[in-house]
């Protein structure tokens, strides 16, 4: 089934979230499997801050750049943005509960979560498959989300394992 986005006609029953064909954007995009990561940073007072994302990607090898896309409604994103440096913690399939905690608004996200400061000071979550430390390079407008570009400063693979993935609005794993 294919759908076309409706023109910006105020009289049209279609919206950007529900194109003319009737399938909404979330339903269509849930057919795409994504990895899950935690974006973490340290605030000026030394407190860790972090959030779960599924919109994370490598952008460029030269220079080394990554991106993630936080919602404009996020209360955590402005704190990470202000830090200017952050870490991407790529989660393993066995870290679903950690991911859920970091996805809950108002939760004490670091309670019971072991972490160590990386070279940038950003929290590196114990058990992550890999970590990517970055300096914030640019922030672009992406509709109801921002597009945060990070310049990679440090990389590490901590362990082998299956990644935690998000598919059809639920967590899963990829087996090789």
C-alpha cells in the first residue's frame, strides 16, 4: 500500500501525520527496525543527564560525524545541548530495562545504572556494546525534532553482543 502526503490544503482531511492514504507516519515508520541508544552528558554541576533515542546514525567518516534527532518537546535535550559534549551508548539486547528507564519522563534515569566518565566526561553506561563520544557540531531544524550533529572525539567497542532494536513499537533483538 502506498500513500502520498496531502497538499497543505486547510480543507483536506489528510495531515502530515496521516497522509491521504490513511496510514499514519508512525505506523508506516514502525516497519523500519532501528537500533536503540542512550545519549548522555554531564551538566555543569556534575550531574549525569541522559535520554533514549532510536534516531541515531553515522553521517560521515571524514570528518567523523554522527546524528540523532531529539524531539523539541524533550526536557532533557536542552540540558544535553548546553553541555556541548555527549556520549552515545549503543545498547545490547539485554539492556531493555535500562532503555525503558531512560525513555520515561521524570524518572531518576541513572538510579541503579553503573557508569564511568568518558574522556569527555560524559557518562559511559556499563554494559553498552559500544560508545561514541562527541562534541556538538551543529543543530538543524527537523520539523518537530532537532537534528543534532556530533563530531566524534572518542570511539570504543566494549563487548560483542546482539543489539537492542526497536520494531513495530516494541523492543527486540537481531540474531546472527
